[in-house]
C-alpha cells in the first residue's frame, strides 16, 4: 500500500513539474518575440536617426531572438545597400522575402539586390512572380525591361514597353527608355518615330528636340538637325545640348560664320562648365590646318572667353597656347608674367613662362621664376633641370651643381637620374675638376652603361687630358654602333685616334664626320687640320684651319696656327 501511494505521488509530481516547464517555455517564447520586436523598433529608430552602425547592432539582435523577423531583415538589407555592402544586402533581402514571399516591397527589394550583383536571371524569376500578380506595376516592368536590355535581348525589352503602353497609355519615362533601346539597336527610324511622339506629347521639353536632332545628324541629315536644335533653343535660348548640337551641324555643313557665332554663345553660356569649353578649345589647338585657316575667328573666340571669365585660371593655359600658336611671343611673355606676378601658382603657366624664356635666352628670368616655382612645387624635377640649364648657360657651374644635387632625392626615373648625373659631371668638367666629373660619369654609367651622351662626353674629355685613351676609344665605339652617322661622335673617335698616333685612321673617320655635317663645325674643321698636319699635308691643313677661323673660331691656338696678327 505504501509503495502504491509513493508511486502515485511521484507521478503527480512529474505531471505538475512538466506542466510548469511547458508554461515556462511558452512564456520564454513570447518574451523572445517581444524582445525581438523591441530591438527591431530600436534599430529602426537608430536607422532613421542617422546611426546605421547602431541600427545594425539592434536589428541583428532582433533576428537572433526571432529568426522569422522579416521586417528586421528588410531594414538590414536597406542599410547594407546604403553602405555598398551588396552581398550582405542580398543575404538579408533574401531572408525577408523567404519569410514573407507575398510582400511586394520585399520581392522588389530582393530582385533589385540580385540585379545589383548582376544575377540577372534570378532577378527576372522574382520579377516574373510578381508581374503575374500585378501586371500594372511600373517599377517591375521598367526593371525587367532594363535587365533584358543588359542581357542584349532588346526586342523583348521593347515588347514589355509596348505591352505597358497598350494597357496604360503613353508614359514619358517608358517612351524615353524605348527610344534608347531603339538607338542601341541602331534602328534610327523607330527611334525617330518614338522621338516625334515625345515631342508631340511633351512639347515644352527641349531635350526631346535635341535627341531628334542628334538622330537626324547620325543619319546624315544636318538640315533637320539644325531645325530641331533651333526649335529647342526657341524654348530655352541657352539650352547647352541644343547649342552644342547646332554648332556641330553648322561645322559639318561648312557654315562657318554660323558655327563660330554659335560657339561664341556656347563659350559665354554659364550653364556649360568652363572645363568643358577648355577641352573643346584644345581641339582647335591640335588641328593645325583648321587653326591656320580660321585663326581670326578663333582669336575672337578665346579673347571673348577670357574677357567673360577673367578670374577663371583654368582658361589661362589655353590662352597662353593660343598666343604661342599665333606667334605673339611678346604678348605671351607679358600675359604669363602678369599672371605669375599677381600670385598664380598654376604649374602649367610656370612651365610655359620658363620654357619661353629659355627659348629666348633670358637666363636670369628663367632662373628666377624656376626658383619661385620650386618653392611651390619642390618635387617637380623638371623645374630644377630648367634652372640648372639657365645657370649652366650663365657659366655659374657651382650653382648648377648645387641645384642638380638638390633635385636628386626627388628623382624616381633612372633615365632622368642619369641625365642629372651627366650634367653634374659636365659642370665639374667646366670647373676643371675632372676627378669629380669622371666620378659622376661612372655613377651614371653604372645605371645605364650605354648612355650615348655620357659615353661621348666622358671619352672626349679623357682625350683632352690624354688619359685612359683605349678605354675612351671603347666607349665611343659603343656610341657609334648606335649612331654611326653623327659628326660629333665621329669627331670624338677621330680625335682619340689622333691622340693614339693613328693618324691615317683618324683621317678616314674625320672625313666621314665632314660628310655628315662636320664642315659646319669650327672645332671639327680645326681637328681635321691638325690631323692633316701630322700626315704632312700642310697646305691642306692650313686650308681647314682657315675654314675654322672663318666660321668664328678665334682661339689663341688657331690664330697661332695661321700666324694671324691680332
């Protein structure tokens, strides 16, 4: 009897305990859903309050508490899309759609997420599911049509537009997209038909007129292109697309008076970026023949342009190029100096001014403005090269070396580094410091053993001091393999052979130098005379010395050779 009572008590306890556990689990489930919703609402609040990261934290908590929280997945997908995290956006969009497949917003969001990741067939599947339920949804139709267009199925894309237009009438956006598709298919007549309808339905929109004008221009009918652009300008006199289209049509029709008149309007139109006008003007600068024929019109255009926007520094470089092309170097120099002295830091203006002054041999000005530019652009190696060249021409070799050494840390090109080392070597040679000169030549050749300029100068300067002549001869032979008809390099070899006592060989090489233009060099003429003297051709030697003298050689040596009294 006791055992039975105990058994009944035990069973009774178990039932009571299990019932309590079930109720507890049910309570916990309700609490989890409640907590999920609370986190969802807090996440939405954070999202619309501008804190996307906090929103993500709360929404992820929401879906961890309730994996079927479709609304939380939907908002998460929107947030990730805004952050351009497309994979995360798609993952959450798919979950939202999975748990609520009849929700149109979720479906559209999921399909668009697929579309953004170029999963076009999957996107079309989702769109088709919804279009069967709601064939009037314009967004679905447009997206489907665009996908077919991207996939290259233009015919099907156009068919969707036609179906929509049949059911719901003409829609501007639909017609515009349809016209674009016809243009992609190069079906110009169909594109014109749609364009004509757009003009009829929306006569106040100048864009439809300009598109028609472009299509007619592509068909080679510039007369109609002009007509439609003029109609667009009647609606909006400063409409940029119409002005540009009209100018191009006038140019193709060779109506240059109308062309330049329209261009002047374009260049004075504030609705068109000056950077685009500058790019357009550069086309003139590149077309030499057109420039030569129409330079008065172009001159009027650019002067009007710079007068309209006197403070726009982006115009200065093309104006400077224009003055250079016109050969107005004095005006160019004055213009550039004025702009630079008034505070312009435009590197292109500095380069143009410095190059102009190098060309006109104003070395002091070149050096001064190169220094000014270097203060603004300390890493532009070309500025140091210009300054060093000007200093070298002024025979300020110490300053030349200093400037070039300052530039070296900024050099990131082996070829430029070799050039700088070579110039430093040349400067040291001019200071009669051959030891330093040769050290820099060696460093240059360690980078590029076949640099012609370095090899030639190095070998020639060795010949002048009768040092390492065989080494020098090897170097100049490397040079002549690359440029066998260069009179300067041939002269170097001939002079080395002369120094080595190989006079007949020297004469043969020097005759080659004379054939290839050496008779224009007083140095080469004098050298040839010296070689002929060693071969006892005295009278002929005197003849070449005299030719050297007549070409401007007034050195003490040539005077002594000719016995000319000063």
